[in-house]
């Protein structure tokens, strides 16, 4: 959480230096940086009602920050996640991959709304139309591998793995290694599996390094390891990356806003 707050503070500084924000919006940003989410919510809501009440584009932008404030707000604020979901829903998901990813995650895990795999998939598919789409591709891989709201389709999952490989996504490359090792949607091919595990390993994936050692005979097989990897580990991995897209918003790399 401390690391997240530091990223938010860095992003706030970036915005304040490079933009002429109105008073309420500026105060809202400062409050997020200080961890005063109730105050941030107050200022963002006031900014929407007063300074930008007739500017739909800016209101959609403010809704992203309002969603962040509600998401990280303390427990005594009623319906935090529900209000976060409502705020993100009021942002411009059709024009932005990050917002689409956040809404997709909320539907995927049932955070702030009813769990709905179909809507989650639709938001992730929408996100893949834009540049910042690696998270969406990872989600879609597992949606099709596990049949979440769709018929299980290993070949479709492999298609998304290949798109991830084009982006040098280490997780997609690892999944490709598993696919060729275990015959998911492709013909099993040990050499291909090693090829993708090497690519993923170079990009820092620990599981790929483990599988690579197994296939090259440098490590003995743990008979429970693959079963664990293909069952509970999938959900654990997704859960750990829940709302990673929010971190992108808080780095200064996010250029959507014009406030």
C-alpha cells in the first residue's frame, strides 16, 4: 500500500506541474496523496457538480480518480467498492484500455458488482483494441482456458497467448510453453515448449525457469507441481494482479487526462 501511495503522489506531482487544475480537483489529488480518501471524494464530487458540471469529457476523467478514492477508502465509508464501480462505469471505457481493464476485473471477481464473466470478457476484449492491453490479454487467456462464461476453447486461448508473445509478455510466453508441453490447443512439442519457456524466463518469469529446468533435465519433477499450477494457482495468480491497472494510472505514464 505504501508503494501504491508513493506512485499516486508521484503522479499527483506530475499532474500539478503539467496542468492547470481547478481548486477542487487539485485538493482531491492532494488528499489522495495524503491518504485522506473521504476528503478526496468530497472535492472530486464537488468538482463534478461545480467546475465541470457541463463538461462531460472532464467528468469522465474525474470519475477515474473518484473510483480510486472509493476503492481505497476506509471500511467505515458505506459501499466503497460499489461506489468505486459506479465511478469507473462513469469513465470513458470505450476510449481507454485502463478503464476497460478495471471494469473487467471488477466483473471477473465480483468486486463492487455482481460477478459476470460475460461482461468481464466484453470489457477485456474492448481493452485489446488499444495500446495498453497486456493485462486484458492475460485475462482472456484464462477465460478461454477455463471456460469462464464461454465454452472452454484452448485454441482461442492460444491465439491470445500469441498476441501476448508479440508484446513480449512473460506470462503469455509461459502459457505458450505450457500449451506446447501439455498439448493445449496445439500439438505437444517439447522443443517449442522449451523455446517459449526460454523467452518467458529471459523476461523474468519464475515459473518458466522452473519448467525449463524440468524439461532440460536439470531438476527432478514434482508430481504435484503441474496440478497445482493448473488449478488453484490460476485463480491465485489472477487475484494477485487484480487492479494492477490502477497502478498504471498512478505512475505518470497515463496521458488520458486534460484537466
